[in-house]
């Protein structure tokens, strides 16, 4: 049986942490839940205002970047009695999507994207959008709690106007938890750290920098602690903060990332 043989894995995500902990334990490892991002807050009043703008039919393009954000917009529209009008607005426009979760969510609404990324990343979505005419178009852009400078710059270059829609946002993590996690990384108390979203990488390294421990944390990740990323987008965020040794699964799933980690340790 494939096992993690007593390896200790820190989990930076809150979502599905119980399931992942159980999987790690079943594989012989030890799981430590260390959320490296805070609660996601949804401001209903702001989202309702966004929905009203979306259903007015003034957008030629809708770009969705996360499944959870797409679902939140739809559920809010339903609660406002505008569910059908929301879907009609999508059907009467062109739709682009990043990531399989976003595509699956749109499929549930009966929408097949006109454009989708080629590799699950924002860069992959931009590559595919280069094949369509966006000049002069009004674009509704659903983001995922973070700015997307590359995507915004691309739309500006193409001569499109856009409205950013952020149905949720990420808040800083608990400082005590971050202190604990950084201590565990620096002192070799963990063998791997599992990242499931881009803010986790940024929040971790921002905290390490504030404490004057950035170099020690990066040294640990380059030697005895391996970073595990749920997918390519999160892996890119890790590289941007200086973490280069990363296990990335072929299939962007949380469970797949843990299995990829098993294979990494076996090959090592």
C-alpha cells in the first residue's frame, strides 16, 4: 500500500481539511491543519448590486474565473428572483471560463463556454482569448478575491472595457497559526506543506518577511520541506514568492495533490 510513512503534512487550506487529514492519516502520515488564509467574506449588498448590473444585458462578454464565484453569483440572483434573467444574460453574450470547476458550474446552468483556458491557468485563458475580438466590448469579469493584473492588462490592450466583480474576498490568517506554521517549517517539524489557493502562499511569505524569517523559510523549502500545490495557478503563486521545489498533480484535485506527494516521497 502506498504510504506517507510517518511524514507530517501541514494543510494551509480550511476547505476539505477534515477529508484531507483523514486521507493523510490513512496513508500513514500526520496531518496538521494550519489555515494560511482567513475566512472568505461575502457582502450580499455588494453582490446584489453586481447582479442587477449583470442582468441588464449590457455586457457582450462574461469571464468567470472560479466555480465558487460563479455559483455565488447565480445563487444570489436566484435569491433576488433573477435566476432566469441571469442565465438569459449569459446565453445572450459570449462566455469565457478558467478552470474545470468553473466549466462544470456553467454546465449546470446550461452554459457551454465559448472560450476556456488550455491548462487551468489565467495565462492559459489569456492565450485562448487572443483568438477572439474583444475591441470595444463591455466585459463582466468575475474574480476570486484577488486582483488579476495580467488579465486586466490584457483586456485593456485589446481595447475592451471591463467591470470587476468580486463575490468574495480573502482575509489575513490568524497570526498565532502563522507563527506556529512558520516555526514548524523553519525547525523541520513538517515534511511537506499543502497549498490549495494562491493567497495562502502570499500570506505565509508576507508573515515570514514581517518576522525576519523569509530566508529561513525559503531555505527550508529548498532543502527538507516540500511544497505541494493543488494545481498550476497555486504553483505559480508559490514560485512568485520564491518557493521553487513544488509537487503539482496532473489532475487539479486536492486528493490528487496528496497522492502526488506520496509518489514524490516514494521516488525520493
